[in-house]
């Protein structure tokens, strides 16, 4: 048995992970440059907004309650302009890198859980689920 919702959530999670990687690549690329052009700043800020919306959408689809939603890169979200990055300490930059790694691990774990659920569902037949649901309703 397959579940279209799980398939959709797996795809959305994979897509989000790719966007998350791209966002961090943009962030790291900006850090390596001494001057920041307007185009890179616009790309960074628009990607940051898109990531935020996609994350909330993904969590809604998966059914994660707002109080349980943790993306551990708030430091990146708090960067309002790339000019601010020149004033960030080395320790803060290391913290941002660590937070990104932690968030990436969290996303990978979420994807892994969805894939395990998909595998588990393949072992069930529709008939056994219908019978199980009827038994629950009878109680």
C-alpha cells in the first residue's frame, strides 16, 4: 500500500533540504567576499524569506505543531542585511555554522522517519487497515 501524502511529504522534505543547502551556500559565499553587491544581498534576503515560508508549509503538511517547530538557525534568520555580517564575531559565525549543521541533521532525520513510515506502509494491505479501523470503531 502506498500513501500519497507520505510520498508528497518526502518530496517536499527533499526539496526543502536542497533549498536549505542552497541557502547556506549563498550565505557562505557572501562571507567569503570582502564586498557585497546588491544582487547577492537581494538573492540572500529573498531566499531567506522563501525558506521560512517553505519550512512552515512543510511543518503544516507533516503535522508538526507550531510549538514543536525548531529550525536551529535562528541566527541566520535574524540577519536583516548582509552588511551586518561584517560586524559578526568569529564565534557567532561558528555558532551559525553549527546551528546549520544541527538543522540539517534534524531535516535528514525527518526525511528518514518519513521514508521508514513509507516502507512500513508497504507491508500493510488496505484490507487489514479497514478491519483494524472497524475494530476500533466497535469499541
